[in-house]
C-alpha cells in the first residue's frame, strides 16, 4: 500500500460530515433475554426507561434500572441480560469516539480529549439521568431515525451536548481539556483506518508505520498515548470483534472465521479469543446457537 502524505490530509476531512453516531434507537427486551459477552471500539450509551437489566462489564455486575444511564467505553468486554420476564425498555446509542474526537478541536487548537476520560473512569460509568439529559437522548434518536436536512449534524451536536452536560454534572471537565497538536489524533485515526481495511491480512507494526511514513517507535508512542492500548492489542481486539460478528451472522466454521479475520491458526485464535472474552470461541458459538 502507498504511503500517505499527512501534509495534504486535514482534520477537516474528518469533520462532522463523517458518520459519528453508528446507531440510536429505543429497544425493549423481555423473557429472560440474554446477549453474551462481546466487545467493540465504539462507546455505548444506555438510558433505561422502565424495567431493569444486568450487565457484566469487565469483572463487575452492574444493574441498569429505570432512570439510570450507563456509558460503556471502548474495548470493554460486556454482556447484557434480564434475570426476570419483566420487560426492559431503553434508549441505546453507539458512537465512534475516535471520529468524534477529531472534530472537537477549536481554532485555538483546544482539544476535548475523550481518551482522558476513558483512562480515568476505566470500563464504564453509571449515573442518574435528569430531564435535560433525557431530552437530549430522545432528540438524538429522533434525528437518527427520522432524518431530515441537517439531521446528521444536529444529532452529532446533541451528542456533544450530552458529553458536555455529563462532564459538567460529574465535575470532571478538567480531565478532558488538553492542548494537543492535530497531528497526533490524525496519525492514530489513519492507523485505525489501515487496520479496518487490512485486518484480514497479516499486519506488522512496520506495515502501518510505513504507510504513515513514520517510525514504528513513534507510531507506538502516539497510539498508546491516545488509546491506552498497544497497536497489537487494538488489532487483536478488532479481529476478535469481527470474529464475533461472523459467528452471529454466518454459518462459517471457527477455522474459516479465524482465517477470515487474519488470525490464521485456530489454536492461536482460540487462545486469543479466550484471553479477550473469557471463554473459548467454541463455547461462545454454542451460547449463540442456544440463544
């Protein structure tokens, strides 16, 4: 793949016109619903309208009850289940923090650093939503599902309002304001894009570094600073997430899935899957079939 010239690649090209909100809807689950452990690179917001559920987030069991809001951060293993037959209704929003982070830079180069909050809170955050927060969440759902002119921009602005409101409410805004140059998030964003396009093939750290025309050492430093993960850790998590998608949407064997996500050897895939998710891929697939 050709090297990329960052001198002609502006953060303006990663602007609010890019898809930041991946989905936003109102769901209802009942009858002992169970969704097994999974992982993704997006941030997930739940607001519980009525009923309750349980989530295993990392090593904790968290209860989502009526009126509460739970935010689950990227690369966190979690599950969702009901231990009663009472329906649970909730707003569910997924958004891309890396894409959103690329637009939160003003003319003074003041960057709202979403990654600082991820490091400070770890896997998740739970709070009680008030009327203002609830109104914003419903507005996001409405704009996403009933699109009109400027709906994508407006829904993104509502999301930013939610995050700013959250920061104010929890008095942690000081953690999120740091002066940075534009070049760091741009390199990391483009590394994400490279992985997204090439995860099914063998990828070395040097491949990504050569594509970005920087050294492997410099890439590693920037990547860890922004994500709190090494490039290899992120790549492995991305591949495991893709393997879960294939288990849920295809009839492929585990061997074929392993090959499809660039992990090759089934034994290596199984060991890595268990390290990330906590159970073997064969057991995970059986859980999906049973469900």
